[in-house]
C-alpha cells in the first residue's frame, strides 16, 4: 500500500458521504495499518453511530494499544452497537489495561454489552477480572452468566499454563 492510498482512505473518513466514510473505515481495518489509528480515533467523534461502529471495529482489527483509551470511553457510547463493538475490540487488543473498564461494562444495562464484556475479559485472561466475573455469574441474563463462567475458565487455563 502506498502512502497516497493510505492518505486517500484517511481523507475519505471526512467525506460528506456516510457510505464513503464507512467504507474507508472498513478498508482501513482490513489493512491493519497502525498508521491509520489516529484517523480512526478521529472518526469516533462522528455523529453517525454507523461510522463510530465501523471505526471501533477497525481499531479492534488493527489491535493497537494506542486505541485503548478511546475504546474504553466508547464503552459508554449512547449507542448499544458501539458499546458492544468497543468491548469486542478491547478483547481483540487483549491488554490488561482494559480490564477495569470492561469490569464496569459487566453491570451496564444492556445484556449484549455485558456478554461482550465478559467475552473480552476471558480473552484478555487477567486474574484481576475474576471477582467481577464471579459476580457476573449471577447475572439475570443466563447468556451473560454463561459467558462469565467461560471467561473464568479461560483465565484459569491461561494462568495454569504460565
């Protein structure tokens, strides 16, 4: 990929056309170029939940720790789909830095976001998540409780191997 192509895609994130902005975010995520992280972070300020979702997905695919603070912030986005994708992205990045924010997401009102937060905590595998996941095992939503159990299993296995 040339620098001109990267510049064109990052410029497209500011297009007046929402479809073009979303396509640019998708392509940047597929390319997994760390150089595109600042532009994708900027795209998270867009009014469109669709673009914010696409930018969060792209940041998760790229996997850069640089995106963690903004992804943690978007665990509290007004749109459920963005919160859900932020939890997924943090799990893909896999940094223990995200554990505290993901633990907070285990008690958010939306069960889908709670499930994704539990999955992300399991993927990260940090023992600091154990107590919060044990509480999540009592969640009224059985799928959240099951994801919490699975995450605890992943944490146990990971820590037995190290």
